[in-house]
């Protein structure tokens, strides 16, 4: 049986290899402390669950849900964005519901790229960004992110021949995995660069709320208020602990929204209406749960960092996201996959190797703060014994 060549780049997956390593560790009797996946362990707020539960007994919610049936959700999303960022949004033409933001970042390349076109991606970066480009038969130009540059790409380093063949740039700040936060001035520079080179500017924005210093990370649309080249993706997975409900949305340039909607229409309808009713309750209802989420991850960050420093592993204190991006100590400095595999098999502590996020991620590992402080501290004790 023959398969499309576009699948070739997807066959090798560091995270699939890590899943196998976790399975071997379980078989060997290890109790797994999984710090490898950024899936929040916090509960969805009761008022959100109540809205979903109420929908279950309403037969009108049980059928297919087409675009025009999502109007109330799109209005809630537009109102949330306007209140948060001061951006005027047309819910009819500038908002599109998504089955999680990953659906949008994976499908948008199909609407933008022709075979062989380049997409400019962050390196390291979220793996699904690359997957969407490969499925569209595009090429990837990785923009290296270095600590000395604040983990921000240098646009001037992109070769002219690549730019001539490039059609889109994908950014994501606060950043997974490095935890970097980009200032508004960076997005302003990115918007001008993309306007000059006729690039679609994509911003994946799942950590819009998960910031610990009280600041508000900028939306790319604050730098592109006329929405000339930009589209932004938001998910309710992090801010509202709704990862399993798979709900998010795209917001931005009307032509890009329309193009993504055309791709989406050929692949799926929408979620169950009750899930969108829950999302409306999340966006428009009490927001105390968001602050509780932030404070929970702040406590976990502080406990984990303190424990790491106590064993001599010095890592910077992140100001955003649910992760710790840690430079590996010698002799593991360029062996992140081997470190991660041997760690889980020896101790049961699972982490994400930096190499799985791109070439520039080698030499690092990512810890996800998805357990309470006592479990995180126990994980560090196991890591100390391994080291």
C-alpha cells in the first residue's frame, strides 16, 4: 500500500517515542509522574459545566451545528476580545469557532500555502505548527530562538530566497516551550515585516491569561488593528481548563477567516452546541476561576523552581505559561532525548525533550507543572537521584 509523501515528515515523532518509554517504565513497575504533557489537571468551573449540562436535555442542541448557528458564541468571543484588548471585532466576518485552536493552526496552511511554499516557524516551537505545513505540502524555514535574544526571532536573518517563496509566519507568545513573553513592539515589527513581504501573520495565543507578573501579554491585533495581515487563535483549554472539550476560535482578517472557514466546511461541522454554550458561559460569566488558575500555577512554579535550585539545577523563573524550560546540565547538554528516555525508565519522571520542539530546542527539557507542589517536589528528588 502506498501513502502520500506528505506523511514522511510526520513519521518520526519524539513524543511518540516518549510515550513508548513511559509504557516501558510502567511495565517495569515505575510509578509515573508525568510532567511531559501541557494538559491542565484543574477542573472546569461549575457555571460552565452547568451550561453544558442544561443543554443535554434540550433536543434542539442535538443536531448538526453549522456556522450560522454559532452566532451567539461568536458574539461572546468578540465581546471578550474587545473588553480584553480594546479591539473592535465583527462577529459575523472576523470570528470562526474551532475544535480547539490546534484545528486552526493545522488547517490554515491548506488555505494559504501552495506546494513548495515556505512557512516561517519558531524553532523551538509547538509541533503541530509544523504538522499543518507538512500536510499542506509546504516547506518550513525554522527561525532560531536563542536565550541571548530573549527567545525572539531575528527577522533580518531570514534569507531573501526563502522570503521570496514564503507565504506565512507563525508566532506564539507567551511561548511554548521557552516561556518567553514578547512585547507589543515585537509584534509591531512583525506586522510591518509581514506587510512588506506579503506574508500572512499567524499568532497562536493559548496562554493569553497565564502570566504571573500581573501584566497582559499583547494580542497581535493590537499591532495590526486594521487586521491587514493577521489572524490569532485562542483556546479555552488553558484559561478555562476546558482542554477535553476542544473549543477555541480564530479572530482576525476577514479574508483569512473566510478562507479557513472554507477548509473547515469541507472537513467538519462544529462541536456539540452544548459545548459552545459552556464556552459562552466561560467567556461572559464570572472570571474568578481564571485568577485561581493563575495563582495555582504560580505556586507550582515557585515550588518546582525552589526544589530545582536546591539540588543545584539553576533555571530562570518564568513569568508565563505552565512550563519550566530548563537547560540540561553536563554531561547531558546535547542529549535531551536520551536524558528524557533514561529519566522516565529509571525514575518514572516523564519530561519533554527539547529536541522534540525543533533543532534549537536541543540542550533543554520542558517540565509541565500539571501536579500539585508535593508531587513536583517528589519528582525533583527523583531527578536528583538520577543526576
